[in-house]
């Protein structure tokens, strides 16, 4: 069974000081700091349309997760943008 999340759920589990959620070209990019102080990146795609639900309540499915760590959230988000733009 596929597990889904929402922007609302992602936002409840991040640190506003270090992590980032960015909507970009129909995707949601997530950068989070791990226990080592490195950043991880994930790309989610929308399962639901925003006209059916509030955008933060639309279901998201994990599309891709970076296999390498990043020095900061900016580099992690850039990785997401580069993957989406390919």
C-alpha cells in the first residue's frame, strides 16, 4: 500500500530554523537536517488536485529522495529543482 503525506503533515515535522518546504512546478521539495547536521532532500508529487482540497491538505507521494547529504538546505533544495527541471 502506498503511503501518502500532506504539506500540513510535513510542516508539523520540520524545524522552521533549519528545514525548508518549497512548492515548485507542481512538486513539493523538502530539505531536512539529519542527526549528523547534514541535509537530506526529497521531492513529492501531488496525488490530489488543489481544487478538491486546500493545497496543504492535498495528498503527496514521495517521488525521489537524494542518496547524498548536502551542506545546507539551499543545496538540498537546488538538487530538487535540478531533478524537477530535467
